[in-house]
C-alpha cells in the first residue's frame, strides 16, 4: 500500500530535486513503541509546493521534524535516508550531519514554520530583535545596518510594514505574527521551507491571504515548500503535488490535478468525499498564483 522509493522517484518532477527522502522510519520508543512514520519516501522538486495531507495523528509533524533532524527522544529515526541536493550539484546526507554543520544547515538551507509557531515568538523581545538575532547567529560578519535592511526586507515581502520591527509580539494580530514567522523562515533564503499547519489557527480570510502570499513568494524566489495540513481541499488549490499520509505511511503521491481527478487510495477518496463541494475545475486562485512550471 505504501508508496515505494522507486515510485516516489518516478513521480518526481522533471527538474532536479532539492530533497530526497527514502524509506524513512521514525519510532517513538515509549513503553509501547509507536512507529509514527513507516518507510516514507518522497522527492521534493526545486521550487515545488508539495502538500502533505492526512488526518490528525497520522505522522505529518513527526515526518517534518525527522527531515529537519529536530526530533527529540523518545522519537528515533529507525531507518531510511534524507538527502539534500545542493544547487552546485553536491549531495548532503542530512542524517549524517553533526551538531555545528546541522545548525548551519538549518534555516540557511532548510527552514521550518512550526505548528502553532505564531505563539512561539519571544514575548519580551521586539520583532526586530528576534530577526536580527537569527541573522547574527548565522552570519557574524554581516553589518548591523545590513541586518536591519534584510529584516525590513523580509517583513515587507510577507506583507508586514517594517515599522513593526519595533513592535512586540502581543501588539500584532495572529495573522501578522504568523507572517512574521514566515519572514523568519525566509530570512536566510533557504531552498526549502517546511510549513506545518501554518494557517490552521487563523480565520479563513487571513488564511487565504497568507496562502496567496506563499504561492507568490515561491513564484518570485523559487524555494520549495512542504506544506502540511489536514485540509486536503486547501492543498488542491495551492500544491503542485500532494502526498497523503495514513497511519504513518505515504499512501498517495501525485499531482494535485491527478489527486483531484481520481485519487488511487480509498483513504484519499474518503478525504475528498467528505468535501462534497469539490467538483469540477480547480479554482482560479491556483491558476493566478502559478508559473508555467506548475502542474496546472
Ligand atoms: N512524544 C510522543 N511520544 C509518543 N508518541 C508520540 C509522540 N508524539 C507523537 N506521537 C505519536 O505519533 C503519531 C503521529 O503524531 P504526529 O506526527 O504529531 O501526527 P500529525 O502531525 O499528523 O497530527 C501519533 O499517533 C502520536 O500518538
Ligand atoms: Mg501535526
């Protein structure tokens, strides 16, 4: 039932991928060990938006953390590989990176917007301080003026006025805080951004604005996105390809178009079937936000 590594490769996009996950297995070593991710394989194309869908508890967050090596005990990677394909043609085995290499790699090549991230900003520091801190940590040679400039730049990109650099998190709306977290993830121009339910806590209007923003930024800056949500219809609108997880396994991996037309796995059909409004064409939203490279 699981998508095999070969199938995942065959279903990859034409462009050279930026990330290859092969047979990744993650176990929570609790009294009753739980295999939360079972032999998951996928490839992420450069500049692609890959949706990862599935009901709560199916292993989406566990997979995202493991890819980024952010998993903590009792979680343990029990098998498989995660390889990052650099622009210059080199491959980096993420599971082999040591502490300092890993720290440098994170945020600069692969960044993550965590589930509930908008509540993870430091309440006693300004937005500007927190952006500056991240820049400093990764590039000690960058001048203060340049750091300020870059911080203002990323805020503008996500639609937040740079005057907000002086604001504290509580002075911003939930939507704005979430935009700040996306700005933070973009700060070092990573090639991959993993977003775990980035808009779930927001109302529908704000959610759509932010999604539109993410698609537009991807078109402009050409980073790849793994967009995680339990909301499959949402992915049909923004994703190039969609992976569906069910009980720790990737059971479906195909273009959004194909998934919309005829999902292979009964569980995907069930997920789609629970949204009766999903018939006919995909919305204009997708077509507007998409480059000719996209699947639409
Ligand atoms: N710290 C933990 N200890 C033990 N089991 C866990 C832990 N975190 C998650 N799990 C289990 O792993 C599975 C996947 O969880 P998770 O990755 O959070 O799913 P999702 O993000 O899809 O909602 C769940 O069945 C959950 O019970
Ligand atoms: Mg989750």
